[in-house]
C-alpha cells in the first residue's frame, strides 16, 4: 500500500495542541491517605474527587501524565458503546443493563457539570451519537438494540438515513451525547487538584504493593508510598493480588487519523455495526472543520499485516466517502476488554478491601473512567453506591459466551507462547535498512533488532518480561508488542504499556 499520504510520525492531536504540566520523579518515602497509580482520566478524576473531600492524595505515573489511552482517544462522551445493550440484557437482565447505561449516563452529566462549574474551555459539544450499518446481516442487530433502548428508557430512535454523505441501510440514534478535548479538560482538573494539595510524580513506576498495617506502593527505585488506600488507575493492574487479571481480559489496539476532507458532516458522532470498525466524529483544528476517523482494531501484537496498513485502511475509507485533502495526524490507542465487556471497577480482590482497580473499558474510556473514579471515591468514603456489585472485579461471569471466550483467550495466549519459543528465524542484520526491524537469532537467542534513522542498531531479548511470551514488531509505532497480554516496549526495550513492569533485556551485538 502507498503510505506516503500519511504523516511519518504517530502523534496525538490532543498532545500536540496542549502543554500539559510536568512533575518531578518521586525520590523519597512519602505517606498519604490515597496513593493513585496512573495519571490518566481515571486517576486524575479520582484525585479531584478525593481531594475535594479532604483526603491527602498523590498520583504517580510510570511516564508522564495523560500519555496513555486518555491522550489517544476519540474523546466521545457517550453511553452509546456500540451494540451493547441488547447483549447486556441477555447476560445480566434488564436491571444489569440499566445499571451500565445509568452509570455511563451519569458520568457524562458529571463531566458536563464539572466543565460548567469550573468554567473549563475544552470544546465541549453536545451532539447525537449514531450506530449505522450497510450490512443486511446487521440490520436485525440494530433493530434489537433499538428494542433494548426502549426497554431501558434510553432516548433514541431508528431510521433509514442520517447526515453521512453516503447511503446507509439502517441507523440507530442516541440523543444528547457529547465530545470534547480531553486534555484541555484534564489540564484544568490537574490545576484544581494541585490547589487541593494533590502531589503528582512522573517517571515513577510502581512495581508492587506490600502490606504492613496498610498497603505500601513500592516503586522501581525502591521508594515507598505508605497509604491507607491504593487506586490502580494504570490501565493494566500492576498489582494482581491473585485476582488473575491476565486471564480475564485481553489487550486490543485501534487506530485514528485526523483528516481534512472535501465532504463534511453537519453533525453527529458515528460508528458502524460491522467489522472492521469505522468511528467518525467532527473536530476543529486551527479553525478548520476536520474529521477523526478511527477503528481497524485487532488484538495487540496479533495483526495479520504490517501495522501501518491499518492507518492506510482508514485513509482509503475516508478518501472514498469524504475525499481526503490531507491527513494532519495519526495515532493509535490500546484498550483492555473483559470477558463480559463490563469494566472491572472495585476491590482488586474480595480479601483486599483497601486496594482498588479500574480497568477493561473496551474503548469507551471517557465515561467509564469517570464512572470508575466516582465509584472508587464512594468505596473509599464507605458510601453506598448502587453500581458496586455490577462492576465488581469479583463478580461471577454468568454468561456462557463469556466462558467460551475465557477458554479461547487463554488458548490464544498458549498458542503465541509456544509459537514464539519454537520460532527460530535468522535474518541477516547487515541487510536492515534505516527504520526497519527484524527477528533474528543472536548466540542462539531470539533477538529483536532495529536500525534507527542514524544507522545505529538496537537489539533486545524478545521475551516479554511479564509472563514470557515473545514480542512482535509494530512498524506503525516502532515498538515491540506482546501478543499475549498487551505489554509494549520501545525499540530499546523500555516499557510503553503494562502489565510488564521491567524492560526488555538489551543484547550486545558486538558491532
């Protein structure tokens, strides 16, 4: 595929358009009421809520604030999370499905009220959300989803057309949703948190939790954060606590381009019902109306084609339907999907009442993260929350399809683990071109080798430091990605995404 029409570098518009403050690395032992690990939307919203209630709070991040999934989102504030409500009714009954909707609807209202309360300028735009299809096979699914809306009293409608500049066979609307600039919103929340006494630390990786009278976060540099409570808002829990999270969810990547197009949309946010996913929402960049087109997702490290091809697929779709003039940005995101598609929010295990986790947002993090922060704040305050049992990580996975997925996910992990160990490729490293990578064998050891733009060759042991699977090369982000649980590393072996907490081992090629 011709990829010259795409930016050379993966850069999130959200990051490129906002200067987020930076903070020092933790270099001493500290004591707080609540230690929050993860500086994304969940962690910062929780810090905001808890500090308002007088708790002494610190937030630590392994990298820099807002550089994870929060900074690489489509930033839709909506409870329309694809075709989910008919499925939730089948798995959890109407009461369970209604809890999911109400939690996310309340999260949307909380974001809007917080923006209004603090007069935050973040391009908040109220708009309707749509699921559309051009597949005859998916028309019935949309009709069933509409029936679910009616059962749950979700405001919406179903029709045969919409404002998209191409025909659709059926479209389902959820009214009064929204989108915004997430980093502008969270930058102001960080400032408010600081005014409330919250301490932020960057480049501070949490390795584990130890117990004495209460939990203590142990960092990579062996510093200690003594807490009454710990919130794991780190995307993937760094501390499992025998909750067995690696076997209860999987990591998936998706892609986004920001395109200037000849054809526009008058309003609405859109996502299709079929695969591959195509998400569409308007965005204004430099006073011009552009489109964010996302989708083309796959399990992390398990694409059947070079990663750049996913961006190209989005480009081709956009050009076909909207006529691309230029692509200003491209970026990707990583999300976690649970067995029953409902996030794990609550105590890491039933026995550990003061260590909490929030994960598995299934690509719908704006409302789910806000809902998580609200729920965890209530649990810490020992305040009743009607969503506690529904989102509990310790809930029973009731649905038979989820059990089959459980077997499938872990068979998949075993397959990649064995495949990587048996696979012994040898590629002539001398033939590598700049910005190319290969899997080779160095002194009998599987090695990932990358040549940078200056001609410097970097080699790493390809065994993931999490549970021992073999990583694969991602040519779109210049990263080594684990196909088992989603850990990602730079070409020098440093960690980009957990659950890994240790970098890949470097290999000396003797060049």
